[in-house]
């Protein structure tokens, strides 16, 4: 097993799938008469909210950790994150039996810290700035010899995230399009590679909050635009694009559609109410795009990756 | 097709399944590592929250309506209910292309009335007493020639509700027990018949709120005890047992376990959080029984029927 150090080909995606399959769920694909009617197309929802740790992030983290050589793995793995990637990396390290270290902003909610600890990771808290997170990470790597695993700007992470689309295309081969949310771009880049390299004709499209539209702007401008003061309920989509992620998006993704905060909330509540499944706000972003009528891609059979379900519905507007 | 006018045999249950199959979902069976660990058994959740109209009631109503002769069906069907049965009957009547009439207490929430109208039924509102509901029903039946369909004390309804357990046992044949909530007893009676008449060795058990424990008391006393001033968040479980339902329960159900309001809420929130699916409070009652450690039935492989998902999580304590 060797760490993915270049843009993955189709065989790399398949290898990632084989590698992680024993440790992640093959999540179900759901349909809903209500959403089909509203959108005027057949919609296939890939339910990564049912994934291990409650989000697709388990896929990338497992692939990254299981791809390490014995030597690379001995010191454990480390990341800085307050979100689903932290839990996912802790989970993956537990599978491999190596230590996991997570640098978290001291402002992170108690439940998130508890969840990460529940998977057996050690936590260090720091001031809630990128500078502090990076400095603490470097120091802790130096102390432990742990390997830093970036949440999205990493080819093995991208290959891992592609496996949700691989499974969806395996089940519904004649999809025309797959929509995913975009934060750092791991899920969208992986999905785009699965679409372009695989046998079908599906194309990948992105969905982003208007209030965190750096990926849409980056794609239009042809170079990465930073995410400045993002203010969105879709807390998984705050980060700027990664270099590797943008490289794939630039080549393989035609459009990223944006939606308002109100559209995101409405879409999330409709999925709860009509499908009886819990999705987090980030997952609702592609659903909101479809409901908005703004999606202009090929529209007969559309896949949507519901990226995660880590939300407390009683504490959401 | 003939209305079921006697206690159904196994062939009647299978016939009901064949009759309704084109019109209801074969709902998925989910498992959860978390609940298996907590309970110390393998738990199989039959997800009727994903059923048409959001609850198992679609099964009974479809069987009742599709079992009517042409002559019986012409005048349409009528019921009094503010809950899932009203929506289910309206849905079933729509399939058959006959009118549906629903008498509702004027205190019923607007959303419930809207949902029933959405399925094409006509509504008459009355004072929120059983006497008023029954009087208005009689009068409306006299006007329209509609056939009254009781929500649970009806063999064709019971046969219809049995089909959730039939599917569960078809998928997991070696279950030891199936737990269901108990209100009027339609789901539990149907489940008990499926267990006893079918090929496996599973036995059915009931789960009830302490604050609406009339079925547990009825089983202990050997005769139906009325549900007096039930005060529970499990709003599907307020009614007293039906005669036919009790007849089956007395013969085929050994125990009905009770849980507190707090246990019900905790169980509901845990299912939301851990399984990422929305269930209504009534569905959480059997889960609460398992978490309480009070269940003393055969416990290696346990089925639970999650009866419905009609809940607004933002408006729940």
C-alpha cells in the first residue's frame, strides 16, 4: 500500500474503494416522489448521513490512513479540525490501531470534542485562528512523529471521497449529473473524477451557499479565491478550496450553483419532513439548488450526495 | 375480494400483503451498532417511518379499502381520527378512486387537516369528544352511504398491519421477538398473528407509555381496561384497546412493557442522533423498553417496528 501522491486514475479510485469497503457503510440510495415532482426529474439521494461518523468524511480518512506504509503509520496521524474530519480521522486511526491527535479550536462545541474522544483520539485546544491551529499542529507533529492528514487537499482523501459517487454510479449507472456540496472541494473533486473516469456519462456539479461562494468565484476567475468571512448555517462549507481540489474542479466541473441561507434551511426542513431522515445544513445545499430551479445541467436523472447528518434538529433554526 | 369478517389465518395475512404490495413501500430494515451494544442483542429496526403517509397505518387502510366489494366501495369510506389513520384512509381511497370522509376534532392541528385534504379527503370538524365524533360520523355515513372504517378494531385493518412483521420475518427469519407500540392494538395484534401463524419462532411483545398503560393493565386483568386521561407525548397511543385486538393480545402476547415519558424522549433523541432517521414519539416506546433493561423476553435477535415518523423535531421537547 502506497500513499496517493499524484492525481488518481480510475484504478486508484477502485483501489481506494476496495481498501475502505470493510470499514465503511455502503450507504443506501433513497428516492422521493415529492422531490421528483418538485424538481421535474428523477432524484437519487446517496445517504452519507448514514455513513460511519455520520458523514462521507469517513471514506477519505479511512483511505488516507489505510494507504500509509507501516513506517509512515507508526507515529499515528494528526489533523486540525472541529468538524467531521476530526471524527473520521479518529475512527480511521482506531481501525488501523494507531494513535490520532486532533488540534481543535477552544470554541468547538463540547459534543464535538466528546465525539472525537469517543473514537479514541487525543485533543489539544488552541485559539480559534488558522495560525494557531497550524502552529500547534506543527509542534505536536514534532513531538509525536505523527503524520499530518489534511482534511481535503490530499490525493488519498480525494480518492476516498470519490467512492460515494462510485457506489452511486454502480447502482444507477445512467445518471446524467451528480450534485455535491463544496467546502474544501474533497467531495466534489472525488465525485468529478468518478464521473469523468468511470464508464457512465454523468457529470459532477457543485452547490454552495451564496454566503460562502468562494468555489463558484474561483471557478469563474480561473484561480483560487479565498473564503472571506463566510457566514452560513452550512458549517461544513466554510473553508477555501484546496490546491489539488481546484486543479480537478477547473478541469472537470462546469458549474457551481449558489443558494441563499433561507433556501438551504427550507430544503433541509423539507428533507426531514418528507424523507424522515436527518441531514445537516451542508447536505441541504445541493437539494436547495435543485428546488431553486437554477440548475441548468442535464436533468433527467440526477444524483445528490447527502454529505452528512451531524445536526441537532432541536437546536437548528 | 371480500372484507375480512373473522380472525385472519396465515393465508389471509399473505393475501393482505399481496393486495397492498403495489401501493405501499417495502420499508428497509436498519441496524445500529450503538443500539446493539447498549441492549446487548442484535436489533432489527423495521422503518415504517419511511412508509407511505409516514406510518404503518397505510398498510391497514389499504387492505381495508382494497378488500371492499365494488358495491361496498361505491359510497366511499369514512373515519373519525386526527392522526395517521385519517391520512392513511384518504391515501387508500385515492388509490381505489372512491371518496374519503374524515371527521376531525376542531382542536386538530392545521397541518394534520392540510395533510388529509392533500390526499383528497373531505373533512368535517366537530367538538373534541368521542360522543361528538361518533355522532357526526353516523350522520355523515347516513348522508353519503360511505362505509365506516375503524382505525384498529377491524380484522382487515389488523391483517393489513401484520404485513410489516411479515416483511421483517421474511428478511430476518430467525428473530426471537418483535416489539411494537400499543395504542388501539392494531399493530401489535397483526404482529402477534404474523409471529404465531408464520414459520419462525418469534413472539410479539408490546410497549406502552406508563401514562397510557391501559393495554398492560388489560392484559393483566384479563379484560379491556379503558384508557383514562392518558397524558403522554406518544400521541399515537392514547386510545383504548379494540375488542378484536384484545382478543388476539390475550391469546398471543405474553407481556406489555411500560416506560416513562423521560425514557420515551431519551430513546427518540438517541434514534435521531445515532441512526439519523426521524421517528415520532410513539415509535420510540419499544426502543425505550429495550434501553430500560426491563424487557425479559428472548433476547438474542429482536425486531422493533418503528411505527411512524410524523413529527416536527423543532417543536418537540
